[in-house]
């Protein structure tokens, strides 16, 4: 490849601004063009960011573009990813990887056949928060890991998002929208999951858009809005996970790891950095842990930058399609377990991604 990876961005919705804001810190990436089904919006963003606006077909056919950044809605993820691969482009997309494992598996197989890379958000796990927690856990600071607990909740995205309908359709809900941050972190910290059980429900609460041009309009709900799961990891650790769009207020800890000699409070994996805390039998008080690992000052797109650097240095990339597939299978299994009232065994597995040394920013070569 040599030099920067040329990027074509498909989908210029709300999340695209966060990627554009991070790109100046990632000179190993160069955005060449953007596309969107709303071509007027694509032209507006292109003018604002100093790049070209193309149709989706033209972007996929553009020989300058090495990789497609897929920021479309979840229902379009597989179609865009598959078309990009067939056009000879690497793909990095927003989570979830797909709506279900059955549609994701052929796309990953196509990438393998073509020798192309697939990556997926969340890449927040590559920041200093999760990576410092991992280094602390791996050092034996709390003995052997026994269990983990996650509780993420909110009253719903319609209170802040101007067009929240897709959050309440397949590929959305608290499980597919928010759980990837926490499940990817659990796999990064504790390794793959082998079986799950779960309960998935929804209330009859009416959802109403609270802001923007659609304020006051009703939001149809086509997904479960409160999901609780028990995950059994391959190493014997048990994780309990609750994600919800039904909770107005909570004092539950967000993310904790429990070991034979202590507890680690993991900072929010929806952010790249925050303070890790630890409590141990030897020092029975909460103590802040100095940053010791992770991409410093990371932002959205660091996973794509890691992928670009991995291509250049011929190594596996960390925010991989295979990791995203395992997380997707976990989520699909949780829903099946809840709806069918049974325990579900997983068929996929994944090794923990390589840890990120402190300050090793993939910012050019």
C-alpha cells in the first residue's frame, strides 16, 4: 500500500462528525470522498470537510479508494460491506457487524477469499481506559478473575436523537446499539464466550421524539428494550450484563471485574479514556490506577487506523470482523435464549486481541 490508506465514507449521519474530528490525529488515514443515500447531505458534508461527494456506486468504483468506512444504518451494513469487498476494498464499519450471524458469515468468508480486511467498531476498547484495566487484570492485581458485571441503562435515545427510529428497529435497541461496547470489552478482558442465557422484554411505554424537526412524533418500537444476560466465558468466568432503554435513573455500577483478591472498576467502554480504580484485600480502599496501556488520545477511527497499520506491517488488526462476529453471535444468542427460554451454546470463538502498549498510536508510517 505505502503511505496513507485512502478512505471512502458511506453514510454521513450523526456519527460521521466524530470520525472527521478524529482524523487529523490519524494521518495514516486520508478521506477521499463521501457518499450517502441523501446526496444533498453528502454534498453538504463534503463541502464542509474539503472532500469529494460521490454516489455510492461511484465511490465503490473509485480506484483511488483503498477502504470503505461504512457508517450506514445497521440494516444496510452487510449490503454495503459486501459490495465494497467485491469492488476490491477493505471494509471498516460501525457496529453491529450485521443484523444476525447468518448474514455476516458469508461476508467474512468473501473477505477471506479475496484477501481483504474487515474491521468493525467499537474501537473504544483500544483506548487507555479498557487497555489499562486489561493490563491490571493480566498482572494478577485482583487474583484470578471470577466474574464481571455490567449495567448500562437510559430512558431511550429518542430523548436526544433527532431521528431515532432506527434505534427501535432490528439492529437497534439497547442490545445491538449499546451492548457491543460492553460485550467487546468483556471478550477483550476475559476471552471468548461459550454459552449464554437471557431475558429480553419491552414495555408498552410510548416513545416520542423530543428534539429536532420530528419532535412530538411517535416512534414505533420493534425491538426488545430491556435485556439481561448471563455469559459463560471459556475460562470459566461468568459475566452478567443488563442493557436497557427503560431506566430513568440508576445507582448500579457500570462495569466491574471481580477476582479472588479484589475488584476492578472499569471505566465506560463507550469512551476511550477514563480512570480505572482497584480495590484489593491488601489495600481495602478504592485507588486510582495510573494509565499504563492503550492508544493515548484516541478517538473514533483509531480501529480503522490500527487496521491500516496492520496492513502495512502484515499483522492482525485488533478491531476485527471476527471479533465483531463473535459479539454479534453473543447478542443473537441472548435474544434466542430469552425468547425460547433456554441456554444457547455459541459456535464461534475468538482469541483476545493483542494488547495495546501505552502511546503506540497508529498515526502514520
